[in-house]
């Protein structure tokens, strides 16, 4: 079922491409950056050229190009979400993760459906509309049905002004029939990280459990898309192996999905290894990624796959998150907890969490910071509820028409947050930003934004186009 093609993630080719482009001069770099600004994507050779940049002047041009592309496609919007860990039970032995099966230093917990509902209620009352549901790769006695029941529970919780309108899922790889069941629950994006594409390293850090099967994991997105899930998300755990190899391997993965299904991943996540309870590897990454290289990774990915969302988690510090907004990041988590039950318990960095957090700020504080930088926090979920996913989303994105929906919807969903959840100081600067943003809009987008904001002001929630 998952006998993958022999040339899929071709390690020899990756090394050959890196070697061939390691001495690219300024002229070649500028040629690649010029190509990138056309927003049609980059190939492996192009990406290899950009990974070799170290000169400060060239780095500046790389970052400026990434900002130009990000602004052209996404504008000032930043989508916000929260992870919801429902279980830290796991059958795998992954050396970098606190959830690994032999780790006795954490307390195991699989939330009941009643407890999940309470966690969701907390998140809704903070103002969240999107959740990334996360579970360790072992479930209670209900088995996979536990996952399906949990999604139903999340969607079922309603409060006076809110509900979760989109559940994304990060769980163990499934077979095709299970993915079909997952789709019937109305999920948004199915997300899975390969962690490392380097096979030797993959075997070294995954000692037991089904996750040790490289092929089963790397082919999971094929099974998900074959099952009809339009939007999938990929990611690398940077620090396990050479980031240059990982990026080029990811480009191969993206190309394979594009060739097979006509569309690549909807999102890319860029986590770096962070300390985790009971893990020496996480504290001392084999291939540590410096801050400058991390920013370079974000910028390169924005240029290589311009219409794909880039997700920045709260693993990173508030300052690093700020610096990557201009380099290509389009989605961020906020107010995160990585331990089951962490929202109700109000624990900042519980030792039973999957990893240490770098940004502990609550949602409202993150939003004030985002607004102060001129970015528009967005809680919009319209595309997923109107069927603008997969091919349909990319067709709109590549023609630029998606802006006619995204910009107005971002403002209306932000206004809804300000009206129902925000602190007074956040309301003040948020309303100022909305007014300024509408003033700068033109044509149909402006008309739609004004109409949606008026509807929210007239005590309507959940308005979108």
C-alpha cells in the first residue's frame, strides 16, 4: 500500500544539487531572487543557491524578497490558532520528545470528552476560532474512535459569542479508510511532520513503535489526499539533521504531491528542537540551527512555495516570532499549552508538555503586539466552510482573487474578536488599525470590508464573504 517510488526523497540527488550550487556568486543569487519575486515558485537548484547565502548584503536581499512576496500574497494578515493536546499517551520511542513511551518523568493523560469540552470552552472564551487538535500516537481503549469523538466534541461546544469553526488535526498516520472517516468529521487541515527526511537519522532517533517506519510516515499525505482531504500540512523538526538537506528533501516531497494531486501542501511548519522533559537530544540538538539560519529557512520557504502558509509556533520567543512575520510567516499559535488539560489548569510550561515554550503570552497580549506592528490578526475560517480548499484555494490565490475574500474576512473576524473578547486597550488600537486598513483598500475588497464591519457592529457574529 505504501511502497514508495525509489526516487522519492532522493538523498543522492539532494547532495549533488547542494554541491553543484555551493559556490553560487552574487549574480546567480540575484537571478534566483528575481525569479522568486515572480511568485511562481523555485526548483531544487534555486533553493540550493539560496541555502548557501551568508553574505550580509545577500541575506538582506533574501529577506527583502521574502517580505515582498509575503506582502503581495498575504498582505498584513496573520492567522491565529491554538493547539489542543488531548492526550500525551504514545507507543513510539522518539528521542527528542517528552511523550516517548519509556519516559517516566511525565504524567500520562488522555482527556475524557467532558474534559476536552471544558478545554475548548476556555479557548473559545479567549476568542479562538481555530484549533489544532494534537494527540500522542496511542489512544485509549476506544482506539481511533477516540479521535473521531474528540473532533465531534470540539465542534459541539457553543458559548454566547463563540464556537470553534475549524479543527485541524495533527495525529499519527492513518490508512486510507481511516482518513476517509477523518474527513467526514469536517476537519480543516491534516498535519503531519516527517521530522527528518534523512533516513539514517530518522532510524537513529525513532527507536520503536510504528513511527519507526519511514515509508509509512512519509507516504501519509498521499493516503490523506487519496481519501479526499484537500488540505494537508507538512513540517521538519529542524535540528535533527542538516537544514539544507531537509529543505531540499521537502521540496521533493512538495513536488511529488503536486505531480500526483495537482496541488501541494496547504501549510508548512518550521519547528526547531526545544528542550523536552526526559530528552537529552532535545536539549543538545545534533545540528543546531542558529537564529540567522532559522530566519533564512523561513525566507527561503516563502520564496520556494509562495502560496503555501508558513506556521510559526510558540516554541520560538516573542522576538523571533516578530522577526519572522516579515519573512513569510502567515499563521501563528498564541497562548499555547502542550500538555493535556493545560488550558483549564492555566499552566504555562508543565513538565508533562511535549516541549518547552518560548512565548508564554496570552492571546490578547499577542494580538496587541501583532497590531502594534501593523499586522491584522485573522480568525477567519470562511474558505473551509465555503469549499475554497485544495485546488480551488490555489486557483484563487495564484490569480490574486483570494484577496477579495481574505482581506475583508480578516477584518470582520478581528472586529468580532475586539467586540466580544478583547481588553479595552486592545479594542482601541485594534479599531484604529481596522479603520486605517479599510481606508487603504480599494474597489470590491473595500466595499466588502465596510459591509462586513457594519454587520459586526450591528451585533452580528460570524460574517464573511
